[in-house]
């Protein structure tokens, strides 16, 4: 009789699936939340890359008819960068845009102008970053984008993560892009 009851007790497996599910569910939820937070951070970084590249490309497309680029243009480019960051908040986007000019040998780069938007600090490495990109009597546009990513879940990634990216572009229609444009009331700040 005791033997039969023990066999019946150990042979009953009705609750095993529920117990296994209770152990597995928290682990699966943590994996889903971690995957979500990591993928959102990676997506945000690629948006930053896209924003910096787009702004550099748009500055590089300045035409001789426009004659250069000014303060209003930089404000519009910053707004475009913020829109690229959506649906994430573009309010923490910082952009530093500079033009580095080169001599007749394509060496000895100098910063011709530099503009910051969104509270960005001045780029200190613009000349060294473009050292091998110089062309004779030409210029290179450098855009440094900085973004602070804050997780929506705040589950694994509790602190904001600062990410940065530098993009480079050659002017397409002019050797160097003046800032501000000649004969213009715009400033370059």
C-alpha cells in the first residue's frame, strides 16, 4: 500500500510543466528586454551615422550660385539632423561642422570655418582627422555628431550612453565652401 502511494506520488507529473515555465519565464523576459534595449541602441547609433553623413553631404552640395553657406543654412541642417534621429528625441543631438582647406600640395590643412549646433563643443581634431583626405587647393567638410541615448525601458541600460561619429565629404561644386557667403548678410556662427 505504501509502495503504491509512493509510486503514484512520484509518477504524477502534472505540475512539472508549470514549474519549468515559472523558472523559464523570467529568463526569457530578461532576454527579450535586453535584446530590445541593445537593438534600440544600435539603431540609434546608425541614425547618428546617417545624420552626420547627410549633413556632410548637404554641405558638400553647396553650389557656386549659392556662393557659400551661412547661419540660416546651418540651422536648417541641424533641424534636418534632428529629424533623421526621429522617432528618438533629436534634442540631445550635437553637431560640429567644419571646413578644412589644403594648400597646393594637398597638405597643411587648416580649419577655414567651424560651426556648432545643439551645444556641441568645438572640434579639436578636424585637421588631424582629414590629414590623408586633402586635395590640392581643396577642402574637406567634417561633421562630428554626438548623441546621448537614453533607453526607453531603463531595465538593463540604466545610464545614458554618449555616442559619436565623424563624417567627411568633399565639396562637389566648389573647391572650398566659403562661410559666410560673399556679399551676404548671413553670419557664420
